[in-house]
C-alpha cells in the first residue's frame, strides 16, 4: 500500500475520504490542502507525510494510480497553477 494512503488509514480516514482527497487533488491541488486539513490528522504527522512527498514526489502518482484515478489531471492542474503563479510577476 502507498505510504500516503497507509498514513491516512492509520488515522482512521475512511476509503471514501481518501478517494475524495485524491479526487480533489486531481481537480484542484490547492483545495486538496484544505480537504487534508479537515481530516483531523496531527500537524506533526502531516508534516512527516509532506516530507515524504517532497523527497519522493512519485508517491502522489502511485497513490493516484492505486486509487484508479487519472494522474494526467494532476499534471494539468499543476501546469495551470504554475502558469497562474507566473502571471503576477
């Protein structure tokens, strides 16, 4: 099992909530942070998970694939965010 999904499961996050989190991630990565914050996971655990993702960004793709979602949507959302953040410069 993907370590991100495993951590969520350790904190009693339901399958539906996990899927919702990653579905939101594929549609709007910024909103996914809000959804993640609402799951009630201790900040130190979230920080540890974020460190894992920063060290191995492929974990996101692995989790999306494991859940049967479309990773190309994550890439498209990321590209959109990148282009929007460059507009204000």
